[in-house]
C-alpha cells in the first residue's frame, strides 16, 4: 500500500567491496543515504521492524537475510550514522578457501 508521506530526495551512491575475514568472504555495501541512529541499528534485523515510514517495505527482508546467513555460519552487520549513510557487511562462510580467490592475480591460465 503506497504511503502518502513524501520521500526525502537523496542522491544515493552505493559502494561495494569484498575481502576475506574470519574464514568468510565478506561483501561490504555502503550508501550515502539517511543513515540509522545507533539505538535502531540492531532492531532492523528483527522481524517486522521498520524504522522509517518513508521507505517501502514490510520489515522482513533483512530479517530473512540474517536468518539465512546465520544458518550457514555467516552473519550480517551494520555501521551507520544519521545523515552519513550506512555500511552493511555480509559474511559468507567459506567451506574451502581455495574455491574462491577474492584477489585473483593478473596471470592467465
């Protein structure tokens, strides 16, 4: 159901990065959006929790992502400041560290 509340005009920019840490492939995704106050940062991972009425959604997406990651030995974290954006880090547990080289060499086969 659409909201009658006007959405803030934000020129979003996303930055992604990947690296290895704690036996996991870590995918980091950052934006320059409205940010999340510290007191709300952990509640966004709870089912049906929404901290904004200006964004679309029902409060289940990030809850489901967290559950799937935890069942496979991974996790998701957030770092954020109001008016400065947010950075989410997704930790994907690696079974065999030789399967995926996050820093491939420039050498050919």
